[in-house]
C-alpha cells in the first residue's frame, strides 16, 4: 500500500511539473528544429522522470496482498487528491464547495465501481 501512495504522489507531482514544461518543444529541440530554455527542458524531463518513478512504484505494488480493484481505486483516488492539493497550493485555485463536492463524488464513484467487482 505504501508503494501505491508513493506512485500517486510521484505521478501527481510529475504531471504538474510536466504541465509546466513543454514536451513537444523538447522533442523539437532534440530534433534541432527549435530553441528552448534550459528551465523548460529541466521541467519537462523532471516531470517525465517522476512519472516513470510512479510507474515503477505501481509495478512494485502488484506484489502486495491488495486486490487489483482496491489498489487501482486507491491509486486513482489518491492521484486526484494529490492533483487537487497541488492545484490549491501552487496554482492558487480556490477550494470552494463545488470543487469539494465534485471531488468527493468522483472519489466515491471510483470506490463504488471497484467494490462491485469484488
């Protein structure tokens, strides 16, 4: 279960960092068709690296005794929660009632769908 938490954290943070970068700009930079700042390259490659670490932790979580449906719903729910926290902290998105209720309903839906498969 600890690996699922680490996977969710690294994917949530990595996706935020990757969004701040420019994936296509980095690809064109390596193809020598575009000039790009070193900060953008660092953010893009850092985001990709964190997402790869998240994949590693997700693969390692398959060795745990948790059923796949429970592990997957836990991973999705935690990734949504990490994304919301990152948006509130770094992007200064206001945490209002609509965001709270929408997040609760989404996480609850994921959990209900996974419980039916047991």
